[in-house]
């Protein structure tokens, strides 16, 4: 992920939406470090105009850490270890949030098991975060209400009316 402005041909991610959100993300990075997670890469604001933060990857993280459990809405990823697929699913589902998740594997049987058992509104297999206007977007649990995009998203702006006549 290369942060940059939309005119930069090699950038893949724009700036953080506001100074306040940038400060929130940097605070979460500090919380992660103080709770024992190690930064594998990133972790700092970029020295350039605008609200840019280096893509950040935490290792040695666990599911009890605030920086893992809360939605950061920034370029921060925590890597958690697991011993088997059931434990991985337990970790993924042990959250009040359920917007999006992903699995990378060559074993499509395992991928399908994950897809069926992950409590997320959007699940990606061997890719991450493609969004198209013709597919619904929205989460489970405390990650969003309803759906955006596609016909499903239009339903949020409609009111159904049922009229029943007795013509006898």
C-alpha cells in the first residue's frame, strides 16, 4: 500500500480523512505498542503535507488488546497467531464488529468453511477489499445497519406499502 494523492500514479491509498482521525489512528498505534504488540513496519505519520500515516503492521498481538478489538479506520493491521482453523474462527468472531474479513488459502474447502462460519457482512477469499456498486456492502453486529450499494442499498430509501382490498 503506497499512500499518496489521487494524481500520483503509483499511489494506492489516499490521505486520512481529517486531522482528528489521523490523531485517533496514531493514538491507537501508541496503545498497541504500550500493550505489547510489536511494529513490523510503519507506525508513523509520513513527513509530507497532508494527513498520511504509513501502513502499519503489528505482530505479537492478541485478541485482548484494545488496538485489535476496536475499529481503527486507518491503515493498521494486527497479526494474531492461531493453532488451527477453529481457533482462527473463534478469534475472528470474538468481536462486537463484523464489517469485513478475509481468508487467504489454496484450499477452497477450508475457504468455504471459513466463509460459512465467519460472522462478517463482507468476506474476501484470496483478495481484499474489492467493492463494486452492484454488490451490497454492510456489516453484521455493531458494524453498520442495513446495506449500501446495489439494489439492496436502494431499499434503505424506499418505503414498502401493502394495500389489501376486499372486493366482495
